[in-house]
C-alpha cells in the first residue's frame, strides 16, 4: 500500500525527530521534499534513505504518544481476530488486529495521531481500541503474511484441476483486474491459479515471475531482490492451460507452440496500474514463460533514494545539470540502469526544456517527457528514431540502449552539438566503456570530447535490520587488504552476515544501487586521445576522484548495510 504524504504523522514527525536529536533540520527538510515529490509517506522515506533507523523511528514516536511499541514478527496470528476484521479494513486503515478480549480490540497502528481514522475503526468494529505501535512497512508485511492462505488455496486448485479448462469464458478473456476474491468465485481453476501466481508476485514485490516446464512438474519461481526462489509446483497437466491463459492476456497466438513469442498486458491491482512484459520460449519439456513486473510504485524516481554513495551522487547530479554532452550508465541486464536514467530525467525535468526518449520498450511513462517506442517491424529503430528526434528541437535525449555503431555515432554527434544525451551500454565498468566505444568505430577524440560522465552500476541486497548479526569469524587482515579495505579500516572492523526471519528473504530485504562514476577530466581526455588502455584509464581515474564498484560495496559492508559475501558476489576486484 502506498504511503500517504502529508498525513498527520508526517506533520508531527519533523518536530519529534529533530527535537530528540535523531536527525538534523536540513536532512529532515530534504526527506520531506522527496516524500512530497514521490507521493510517499515521510516515515517510509526516512527509513528508506537510512536517515533514521526503523527502531529509532518507532522509539521516538512511542516516547511522544506514550503508546508501547511491539515487534509483530514475534507474535503468532490469531485466526479468530483475522476473521472478525476483514483484510480490506486492515489494508485501508494501515492497521493490524492482534487480539480481542471481551469488547477490547488490540490493534497495531503506524499513525497514532490520526484520530478520525481510529474513530472509523472503532465505529466499524463496534469495539473499544487498545493501541500498540508499529511501522508502516511492518504492518503491511504482517497483513500480507497473516491474511495469506496461498498454500491452502494452491492445494485446492491442484485438487480441483483434474482436467484443466482449456476454454475460457468471454469475461475471463477480457478481465482487467485481479484480487484474491477471484480465487473463490466461479472462474475456472486455471484462471484462479494464474491470478494467484500473479498476485503473489506483486504482493511479494518480485521483479520477475518464471513458469518453467520440467519433465514431470511445472515450476513457478519468483525473482526477489535479484535472486530466484521456488514457490509452487503445479501438476504438469496444467502447463498448456497456464501458458494459454497468459497468451490470451498478452494477445499472443495460443496455437503457436514452436516459436518464441513476446507480449505485454496491463492490470489494475489494488487500485494501481501494473505492466507485465511476457516472454514465451519453447523448451524440450514445453513452453517456458517469464513475466517482468513493472510496478510504477516501486520506481523511486529520485536519485536520492537509490542508495548511491555521497561522492557518486554529487558526481551524477553535477553531470545531469550540464547543458550538453553524453552521460552513459553501464552494467548487465537487471542492474537498475533504466531506473537510474529515469531518476536522472526526473531530477532535471522542467517545462522550459524539451525532453525526448527512444526506448525498447517504454517501461514507465513520465509526465512531461515525449517517449518513443522502438518497433523494428515498422522501421522504427534506435538510429532511425534518433535522427527524427534531432529534428524535433530536443534539449535532453534519453536513448534506452546503444546497440550499434550507427546509433553511437548519432548520439555522440548530438552530444557535441548542444544536446544532453543519456544512454546505456553493456560493459563491466566505467573505464572499459571508453575502449568499447572506440572498438565500435568512434574516434578517441570524439569519445573524449563528448563524454561528461560514465557510470557503472550494480544492485546489491540489503541486510535485514531485524535479524542481521555480527560476523564472528572475520577474514585475516591480509585477506581484508587484498579485498580492498584500507589498512586503518582493518582495525576493530565489524562486519555483518545474513540470518533470516519472517520479514526478509534469507536474511536480505530490498536492494540498493552501487555506483561507480568517472567524470571526464582533462587528464583522462589526454589519456584517451593518446590511446591508453582501460587499465590505464582506471588507474588515472581513481586518484582523480572515481569511487569504484568494489570500494562502494566495501563501504556499505562496513556500515552494516550489506554483507561482505554480497559485495564479492556483485563486484569484481579493482
């Protein structure tokens, strides 16, 4: 559930936290502006940007209102209370029912200042309320976990699907909304199963859903925080019906089973629109489906929320405010490059400038930006669209990806003729991007003259604040130095490792971006024009101020934000 900006709690928080010395007035004002711009609650922004820890936030509010805080993870659900209080009521009011003794209902709330909402709950339930305090995120997790009966519903669907339905009603072929109520209605077992698979993916904030054909089973897996985890295993006999259902939603050919197909569809789930990109691939045991979930609510659209190191953040903000030149974000697929570029556009978006993009596909729609979709069948390629864009009097151009020499050539020339150009390339780090551009046919002088900044990005998993524990068996000093720690950091070093609890996935909860930023200084320009290698460019860029991916990861490990194991998983040695 999306937080509500300017709630009563948001209005009270600044004075509470600043007065108790948990945050400076300047940091609070910055967080307030971000919350207002992104339409999220101030409390969630403070925790997300790590300005205030969740436990400190809870303690400060509890001290102010004299209501005891409670760790919902350590409580068992009371089914009888969950039956009394409908899930819709809990979600709508951001509260979680705990116990009911006589006529006293104990509920966990995140905003104890909202007297009107509490009166509504009191009136609807007909009970007196006893309040305990929790956080918005914890309550949402408790609601999803407490009211969830996924496993039971899945078993019932498997049992009822003796002969999976291959025919769908007219309503089932055109639905635009899914919710858990669909699982108890008159829809066919296959429709209910697909609804449940999709709903669970959205609820658990998965980035992708994989439906795989094994020899004897169908395997459903979700990518959570960048790692795939197995969830369901429907009978193999349901595979064709599941795939057919998804093909209908994606407007694909249900009769074609021997060729790859790509499609998309949109749903409104719990009041918000979510896009799905669907890819179907024939395998030896049947067709495999991968759905990419594009939920605009999960898009930060603020550079301050992406988790960059302060130096890298300053480099990025300085670069996107340049009047012309090229900014490249590099990294593998799924490393968050598109999110960073969208956030950069949002950082400088203004009605005084003409912003145009060419993307494949357009993942999120940005108000005030003219977005163009690549369509090879209709002759709209990156290069072709870019030529047309340059005749549209653009100020800022975003190119989803530079895939060929022609697109690169046009982009570089655009950057040299008064346009700010943002794009992505698939390279391992910032310095090797220079070599890649030259290998694609660009003159070294053109590369050095057009580039403002090159960034390399990876996504690392965040340790769960609830269950992470100090690492007892630390690597020896020699190994720490070898990994990239400074000698002074090896003294009294404290690292953490994942444990796992009900609020996280194997000890991790959420991801943040590691960013390596290489500003194009005069010294680097001279090296590039002289034909220096990527190794030489990197060796010069580090003393010039570049923070490498590995170094950014190690700094976050020292803070306890992530584990050393995770840093080594997503970054390479310098």
